[in-house]
């Protein structure tokens, strides 16, 4: 995000920063709300079952987004033994990326609907730019968080999808090497390997798939 400031694109920087804060907040809320529905009230008791960004955004993680283009929010606490079913952990993990998908779905179709139904308020450059970033950033967050490595949501989903014969082995391997592999991806991205560029391109492609007005 720093290149936006260097190039004087202050309005775009503000839009992207707002979109990231908004998207991370709803991502974490998705985890908290699904945990509550499935029997775990830990997040609710810790004040995370709300849409207040202050309760979800980690200041250091947000600064990291600005400085290196990658960051994080405060993880929602989950007490897995309180969950009612054996698939609940996977469902709670998937709820965050699902929330990002729903945001992207709404953003893409609002952007298209602005021209189909001649909605003037959504045809401005600011509105169209905001909706574009809202869609792409949320698809990017969904794809990234579904990677089945380290602390990302995808590893809980993967554990549920694997047969029992592989589940325990995967759990052990991810516990031992997952975070290391996750950090390696971030370092490689900072060093110039186009990992996030690939995910961004995938997000652009996927945004066309969810446009109901095409």
C-alpha cells in the first residue's frame, strides 16, 4: 500500500484501507457468530460478537498491511470442546472466508446493477472504485485464508475433508511445519515471488464468475 502514498494516490489509499478494515471486521464477526450458533459462546463473552472494528482489528497487523501489504486481525477465540458437532470446527473456520465471499458477491452485483438499473449514486468514480476494491480484496482474503497451512482457516476445513486415515497425519504435519511454511510464503512474497499477484489475478477472474448481470 505504500506505493499508493508515494504516488500521491491518497484517495485510493483511504478506500483500500477502509475496505481492509471493513472486510477483516466482518471476517472475524463471521467466525464469532458461527461459533455462537454452534454452541461456543467464548467469542461473545470476550466482546467479539459485534461489528465494532476496534474489537477485531489488531493495530500491529493493520500497520503491517500498510508497510508490507500483508497483515492480520485479532483471531476469534474458539473453545472447540463447546462446539456441538464434529464438523463445527470446520464450519466456524469456513465462516470467515464465506463472509468475504458474500461481501464480494454483493459488491460485484451492486457495481453491475448501478448501470443496469441506472442507479446514479453507484455510478460515481468513488463508488465504482470502492466496489471494485471491496470485491477483489474480499475474494483475495477468501482464497488466502482457505490455504490449508499453518494458522489459516483452511487447515480446519482440510482436516474435516480428509479421511480418518490421513486426518491425524495431516494434523501432525501442519502443527509441526504449517506455520513455518506459512511464514515462508510471506517472506517469498516480500522478496518478489508473485504469490499475492497470482491470488489477485485469480480474484479478478472469479469476480466475473459471480456477476449475475453478465
